[in-house]
């Protein structure tokens, strides 16, 4: 029987996997190992706990947690009861958290008390007015928010202990959970994932359950089976790790080995210990893994394949080197983004190195792609750079509560405008070249310069600011802030960076600050960022990866 491949709702996956794979190990986190049967049982336990806490069908549940087995259980529990998951980047801080909680209308927030040096509970208390007693949030600034749930030993006042919530699961009958699960439809929104956009504010891309078919198709193309072991150091709050780890494992029976964060030495040790066959990532991950393997070789002979976002010229030497240092690892390349899902393009396992290292793959089933002149809209022939546009069955439902931004993201004839530069090869493969829009890609994280600029302008000593990217050997790209001080202000680079720290995500903080008396402007009054980028490159040098390994 293969009925687990007929699943079209996230919440049904744990039970289907349990029926087919039973006591096989399905999830590993640190010293904890869970069979597929246990994943199903733990998912149900958490689903009943959420019902006991008052989570209703359609409620938005924000999950601000580092990678863990708990993250995986909650992902499927939220989906099973018909609620909507809102993953929050764990590197966000008070400003980002405030915005996402408000904009998403999250009714519940689940987070750590603290993790490592970060006191998540304190950041929540700084952001949300938590009552001194009781468990229900009553903050007029967050009218939708009803509960803050804390994982940890000592939750503070005004919050709910997740440990206590789990004990309440026993008050919810199994048939009540079954009724909630039966009421879920495949076209219901299952999660809202936030991604920075050109407006300067994050936008929540809504997706339904039906993208599971895309994951199944990629499993078939990459020959992923129950014999595989997926090492997942990618953050589960990002679509990449969310899809290729959590969903892929239960769809195929592959073991899912999760790490809390990315550490190349830990990852290589786990490849050897667990016999990992699949790893994914951006060039920053693959570069770090290759360097750590050269410094201290491990047995990585089980490695088989994985999706690496190649295409850009800076990635070519990185993935080429990984093919040698991490052999027998043979990566495939692809293109995706939060709005259009993973795998718009994907190369094949038996492609030659040029197609696996220097393209973004061939358009996948369920997608249509075109490359157009961004000024005229004319279709570009092979070899001519243009904007990549996409349509198909797996695109987002739209941006949450942003109808104008949703409309602006599409052409009048229904193509999603990626804002990315690409070109066709003669054989129909596409190659991602970079971004037409000003978005930065810092170690795989999207950073909208306008969002950073807006925050910096809240500093009274900053009169005007422009943020651009410069190449970086480790992270591919980092931010540089050009700052015009307020008259009479005494502000230096350290002060600007300190102003950002603990208020915005670390990857958004500028690495360099340049003070200017004015900005180069266009005739229409816009800052000419192209000149600032050239200046940043001149000042700080070419620090991108070398052109050959």
C-alpha cells in the first residue's frame, strides 16, 4: 500500500507515516530519537494540548522557536487542528517581533524562556504588555493575541507554561481531535511565512496544503526513499528546511536528523555517525562544510545528494569544491522562494557538473517560467538577461492583509514577478544571476534595505540613510549603511551598530557604516544606490569568494 503518497493535508502525514514505517526511526534531535509511530503520538498529544488552550480552527499560531523535535511536533499539530502556523525567525528581536505579531493577527505565540544567550521571554515582555497574573493576554496593541506560551522551566507572569498545557491534553477526547482534523480542507491556509519585500516591510506569504504534491515530485526526481537520512541544519522557520526536512521525511520515510543551529563540525560528525545521505543549503553552508572537512576529514562516504542554490557566479567555485571535498556528494541546483515554493527549477541527478553547478535547473512539473525584459515585457531569448517570472499550481495564495502588494507582485496576465535576474540556456535550463530589486542575501537570509533604513531613521542622530550590499567571503553579501548625521550629532560607526543590536535580527545589522554629507541623487529625487554599491566595493575591496576553487 502506498496511501501515504495520497495525503493532501499536512496534519494527516504523521498518522500515515506511522502506519507504513512504524518503529523505524523518523526523527533525531540531540540524544532524543523518535520512531514514526512516536512522532504521530507526540503530534496528537500536542494537538490536544492546543485545543485545551483554546486554539480554534483558523487561529494564527506564531512559533518562535529554534530547531528542535518540539518544532516538528507543533508544525503538524497546528496543521491537524486546522489552525494556521506563523513561523518567526529566531534571529528577530523586539522590532521584528512586534511587527509580525501585529500584522499576522497571531492569537497565540509559542516561544522559549531562553535559548543560549537570548532571553526570548524578556523580549516578549518588552514587546507585549503581559498581565501580572492570569494567562490571558489583554494588550490593546495586540488585539488578536490571547496567549503567550513558554517552553522552559520557569515561565514568568502573564504567560502559559507549555509543560502545564501538555498535561491538559488529557482533558480533550480523541474524538474531538478527530473531528477537528476531519474539518480541514486541502485549500485551507496552513501557514503564513514572512519574507522581506520591496516595500520595506515583511510580507506574509500564505500557502495551503496542496504544495505537498510538489514535495512528492521532488522526492521522486531525487530518488529519496526510506533508505535515506536527511541531515537538516537549515532553520525550520524557513521554507527550505520546513519543506525539505519536516515534510520530506514523513512523505518518504527518510530519517530526519535535526540540529538546533548550523555548525559545520557538528554537521560533519553527524553525517558520519548517522550515515546521512542528503544535505541541503546555500553557498555559505556548503563552503563552511567543505572547509571544516579539509581541516578535519570525516567519513562522509554515505553522502549522496542535496539541493544547493547555485546559479550565481559566486556559487560556482563553492559547489564545485564541495563536489570534490565532500565526495561522493553530488548536489543538484534549483530555484525557489517563499512566494513560489521550492523547486521552480531543479537539475537532475545525472546532469553534468556544468548543469549542476552553473544553472538553477530545468523548470519543474507544475510550473511555467518565462524571462522578460523588465522595461518592455518582451520575452528574452537564450543568453539574454531578464526578469524571471513564474506561474503554476504551488504559488502562494497571496500576502496576508496586503491586497495591493499581492496585486503588484503579479503581471496583468497572472505571472509572479520574482524581481530576480535570470537567463535561459539553449537547452531550456535557467540560470539565476542576481536581483533586480535591491534585496540583499546575507548568508541565505533575505534582507530588505528599506526595512533597515526605516529602522535606522528612528535614531534621532541620523538624518538620512541608504543601505546597500557588498560582497563577503563567508556570507556572500553583507549590508553597508551610508549615513548622513543630524546637524550637531556626534555619531560613529560603533554607535550605529550598537543602536541596532538586540533590536533587529543580527543578519540585518550593517557590517560597515560610511558617513556622508549628502547622497548622489537621480533627477526624480531618488538616491542612486548603484553609485553607493560601487563606492562600497572600492572602500572595502572585493571580498567575495574567488572565481576558481
